[in-house]
C-alpha cells in the first residue's frame, strides 16, 4: 500500500524545525563572536541568518490550520 505524501507531513515539519533551530544557533554564534572581538553588533549581518528562520517558520505554520 502506498501512502499519500501528505500523510507524512510531520517529517517535513521536523526538518523545517531543525533548520530553524540551526539558523538560530548560527546567529547566536555570530553574535557571540562579535561580542568577544568587541565589535559593534551588526544587525544586518545577523538578519541574514534570522531571515532563514522567518521563512522556515512561515512554511511550517503557513497552512493556517487547514490540515486534515
């Protein structure tokens, strides 16, 4: 029996959650390196990584509760 692709949607959600977690950890690491070097916090550099979190989160929660 072949299951439809949408019956395993949770696998895709877990992959997107792991990608978002990795991006948050990367941004925290970048901020820590800037703090250790006594550089001013470059928000635009960190925003490049946080943008990935926003896109992945929008994909994860973007279905609007219409899941059946």
